[in-house]
């Protein structure tokens, strides 16, 4: 039986379109349903498989219950073993603590005895080292005083010798300086003589220049007089 078409669709599409579209869409829906639907044999096969799965699930549930029971039993046994181990550990710990305290007290007593013995030995060794150090210090002081006195005498001798050598060097340096100063004075005297000769030459040159200048001025005056006479004669004759 065909489904009724709503009036709105009929008015929008028209009777012809609705008459052609409705059979076509029904045919397409039947084809899709036939493609997607499951047959009776397949449905029975699926139902049998689901029943097998339910049986397997029930078996699994039974196994889980058994495992949970075993787990609870193991947990109780583990808790009992843990409590027993804890008690044994506490007893061993208490026993070890008492043994450790006894060993600690014994070690402390032995350490105190060894420490007292070591202190006495260190005191004796320290006293012996102090006496040896004082003896060595006194010997070193005596040797240092002897070496200082010897060094002082050697230094005084070397100082006297250095003073004598220094005086000889200073006297020799003075002689060389006097000789050098004498030589320099001689050179200055020679230079003064040369300067004196140069001054004499310059005086002679200056005198000659003055004489020549006077002769030049006189000659110029004579030449000027001659020229003025010649000009006067030339004017008179003209």
C-alpha cells in the first residue's frame, strides 16, 4: 500500500511528479531494504553464535569467580605471612639492636682505653719532642751566633777592603778628571786664540771696507761734479 503524499508536496511538485516519484522511491526503498536486511538462516546463525558467546561469558564469569576466590585466599595467606614476617623482623630487629648496643658499649670502652693510651703516648712523645726541640734550638742559636760573628768579621774585612778600593778608585778618578779638565782648558785656550785671530781679521776687513767706502763716496762726488760741469758747459755753448 502506497503511503499518502502530503498536500504541500503535491501542491509544490504537481500530480504528475508525485505520481512518478512515489513508485520510484518505493522501489528504491525496497531494493535498499533487500540489500541491507538479514535472511532467516543468517539470523538463526547469528542467534546461535550469540548463545555460544553467552555460554563462553558464563564460563568466563565462573573462572573469574574462582580466580577471585583464589586471590582472596592468597591475599589472606599473604597478610598472614606478612604479619608473621613483620613479627619475626621486629624480633630480629630487637635482637640486633640489643647486640648492636652491647657491641657499641664494648667498642666505646675499648675506644676510651685506646684513646687514653694514645693520649699518654702522645704526651710522652710531645715532652720528648719538646726537649729535643729545645736542645736543637739552643744548638741552632749557638751555631747562628758563631756564624753571625764570623759573618760580621768577614763583612767588616770586606767593608774595609771595599773602602780602600773605593778610595783608590776615587783618587784615580780624580786624577783622570784633573787631566781631562787640564786638556779641556788647553782646548779652550786654543779656541780663545783662534777667536782672537778671527776678531783681528774681522777688524782688518772692516777697516778695509770703510776705506773702500770712503774712496767710493769720493769718486762718486768727483764724477757728479764732472757731470754737472759738463752739463753747465753744454748749456752755455748752446
